[in-house]
């Protein structure tokens, strides 16, 4: 089996030198970049030399775990409870499948572009180059603000999870502890982020697999402490598979987006991956397993063994683990120690997302500054490849978690999170749109698809499906925010991110006086930031018959 895997692996390790290509750079400068790459430093798309760059220290195992379990957090383990209560088990599973298909298309498109252009800023940079500069500016700040505002929420959520055991200790104590832990992780740079995510994701993945097995046993009546016996599809009949009609179904989308948020970090991390040509395609394929195994199957189990009309689900928001559908399902089965164990997993998951917040926002801010779209101070990177000013800003935002000590804490966080409510939909839609436009520009410049090191198996049709589903999700969210009763405060809490995006877009248009609506295909810069790789020919053994079918399935999914 090992020989089979070796022979059919199409993303073989890079054996030659790699460097970025910029038409404005001299031949001597181009050759000098090869030595920079060997030292693990990243050259950005502009070809700027003579200063430290982001360190390329994320290994294959880091990228795999970031792809599989990096964004599994309170959105899945806690937030899914509110979606189960408002939409029912069928709406919950179908809604997550729809968003999952959208993400599968999105990450495949992002993976292909990231292999060709593993530049700092990733999808924000692609929007700037292939769609419109003003739209790229809006997407960059939309994404950065989203992660900046999520961090204090996640730190607070981590503190709330501890109250499952000790509610006599002020939450400010735990906020201080977790902020200090995040600061310590930043000392080790991107390698610290990668190692922490690897081990935390490993725990989350193990817990998800364990819950699926547990759910099957409970549903079949195999738990002695559960007096319900065989359950089967009982709760899909009573109280029912769907709740609150079409509005209940649409309400699942925002919860699903929050749960899937961070999937695109695979593309953002491309600039700091040791070998993007090998690791990015494999990480992009792993998203299929995350969607199928860790989201859909887990939520299917939850919907089978926990009734959607359980009144305790009304408190399933933020990190209120006492209302987590996973914890409630375990408690209903009468298993004593397991709820506390799963609460530990939720705490770890929340801290993992907080770690991702610091990474995502700091790299996006640094990329914005490099392109003159953010204050110049954020361009600074120290000798160890850490964008210190951007990291410090993100950690300062973490201090907002202490507002929970005030009486207005709940209202403040509601409005703070509204800034990131739709951020993911805009980011994912822009990735798909950028991919479609980039492929058009690639053809317009007379380039062959054979020049692309790895191509998405879904291609342009997949990106079109992903873009369409993003638009549908935005419309569905608009519907739930506006109907059946018009409430201005509730509407803006749900849709404030759209206002921020529009304001940033118009502001950059006015500032630059660039009134063009989009970048034409023949005007696109499809060379800057490209990877020029001197490779030995890849010798891939081709299989025929049944083994050929197995090989195609393996390459497509692994």
C-alpha cells in the first residue's frame, strides 16, 4: 500500500530551487531569491529586497491539521444548538451540507491560485489583482476587522467554558491567563502557531470521531444508563425534522458560516508553507473529509439523539457549554464523566480559534500595509519573520474582553460581532470570483493550463457553483434579518458587515479616483508573485483498470 501511495502521489516533493517571478526584477535579483527561499524566507509579490520577510516554516503536517481541524470550534460544538432549535435536525444537516459544498468549491479554487501565487495576503491579494483594487481593499479590511473583533469574543468564550466547573472565579482571571498564553505563542512566530494548531486540532479531530461512535451506540440503544432504549429516527418524527418553516431553514446559514469560518486559512498560510506546491493541494483536498466526517456526520448524530425542542438549547450561543448540543446529548445518555471531558475539548477548540485570530488578522494587516492600503507601520517584520506591529494590535483588541466586567458587556459584544457577521460570505465569494476572472486573464495572456502546477478538479464550474451559493446565503441571511418583523437594530446587527464592505469600497474609489468597475482580462498582472520552479521530471506510475479507478479516487480526495 505504501508503494501504491508513493506511485500515485501527483504532488511530489519539490527537488529543485523555487523563487518568485516579478517582471520588474533583474536576472541577478531573480537568482538571488533562490537562496532566500532556501533560508525559509518569503518574498512578496512586489519583489522587495533587503528586509526580513515572513518565515516559511509551516510543514506538511501543520497544513494538514490546519485544513482538517483548524476551524472546528464553538461554532460547531455550541452554536449548532441554536440552529438545531430554530431549524430542526433536517435543516441543520442540509444547511451545513450546502455551506460545506460552497466551501469545498471555494477551497479548491483558492488552492490552485495559492500554488501559483503563494504570496502574502492570499485571497485579498487575488481580489486586488483580478477583480478590482477597491474591492480588494474592502475585502482585506473586511477580513482583518472580522478576525480582530472575534478574538475578544473567543477569549471570553474560553473563560465561560471554565465556569462549567468553577463559577466562583471571576472571568477576568481566565481572560488574563488566556491572553498571556496567546502572547507566549507569538514569541515562537509562525512555527509556534503551526505546532499549537497541530496538537489542538489533533485533539478536536479525535473528539469528533469519538462522538460519532458514541452517537451511533446511543441511537441503537447500546448505553446501559440511557433508559430511552433504541432511538432511531424518533426525534425526526416528533418534534419533527423541520422547525419554523423557511425562515428556520435560512437561519442555519449564518451559524454554519461561523462554524466553517477559518477554512480559508489554508490559502493564507501558503506564503509561510515550506513547500506550497505539495502541501496546499493536499490540504485543499482534506476539506472534503472535514465537511463530511467532522461536520455533517457529527450534526446528524446530534439530531438523532437530542430532540430539537429541548428548552436548554435556547441558551446555546457563544461558549455556553451547558447548552452545547453535544454536552446535552451526552447528559441525556446518562454518562457521568463524559460531559466534563467534552467540555475540555470545547475549551481547547475555542483557544485554537483564538490562536487562528491572531495569525489571520496580523498577516492580512501586514499584506494590506505592503500594498499601501494600511498604515506603513504594519509592514514591519522582525528578523524571525514576525509582523510585530500587527500582532500587537491584535493582542490589544484582545483586551476588549475585559469589557465583560461592565454591565454593557453583552450589548457591546453583540455589536462587535456584527462587524464580522457576514465577513466569511464576502471573503469566500470573492475567492471564487477571483478564480473565475484569473482563469480568464490566464487565457487572455496566451498561457496554457499545463503551466499551472496543480489544477482544481472542480475548475471554473466549481467556482461558479461556490459563488452562486455564497450569493444565495447572503440573500437568505438578508431575508431572516428583515422578515417577518422589521427591526432596525436587529437588521444592522445581522448585516452591518455589508455596510462596512460598501463603505470601504466607496472610500477607496474616492481616495484613488479609480472609477473603473473591474480589471479587464488583458490588463491583469498574471506574472508577479508566480513561482518559477526548476524541477526534475515527475515519474508517476499510471494504473489501468480497477487500480486506475482507485488511483483517481485517491488523488482526488487525498
